[in-house]
C-alpha cells in the first residue's frame, strides 16, 4: 500500500474518532476520557511514523518546497504533541478541558487537510511509485510495533 493511502486511511480513522468525541463519545466523563485516550494513542503513533519515516523520505527530495513543507509540518506536530500532553495531564472536569480538546481537534484537522493537499502532492511528484510503496510497507511495520509498545 502506498504511503499516501496508508496515511489517508489513518487520517480517516482519526477524523472518525473526533466525530465520535464531538457527538458525545461513550457518554459520561469516563467514556470521554477513554475515547480521548484512544485518540491520544492513535495521534501519537501516527505522528511518530510520520516523523521517523515519511518526513525524512520527503526531505531527501531535492526540492525547496518539500523542505519547507516538512519543516512546517514538524512545527505543527510539536504544537499538537504539546496539546496532547496538556490534555493528558488535565482533569476532564476542568473548565478549560473541552476548549483544549476542540483546539487539538482543530489543529489536527488543519494539519491533515494541509498534508493531504500539499505534502502528499509533493511526495507523489518527488518520489517514484516504488518508493511510495516501500514507505507504505515500512510504515505498516512501524505502526504494528508502535501499537504493541503503546498497548
């Protein structure tokens, strides 16, 4: 599976989790906390795969645009990771908790849109088809390992 397809599938799963959270998730504070734990886990695994495999492959492209897109994406990841950490250490009863979660959802959603519209396009332009496939396989393997570690 091409890396762009694998990442798009992950993006869809994350969007689905966000929608479930917005609709009320598994009702009640414990259910919301459990759903947020799943969201945090999925985002962390996804982010790690991108930083370890996908972004380095993009920086190998002799393209200033690819370099700029990766640099910007890494900044976005740092911001999202900070929010994930803050949310993880908060009490869901905290009055700022819902706003932080919505901010995370908004930031991740913008990042996903930008990645799918700009970064994937740059990857398809700069990397041959066989390399996109190889990266997809590498990321599938890494996702399994990270999932086992996070379990």
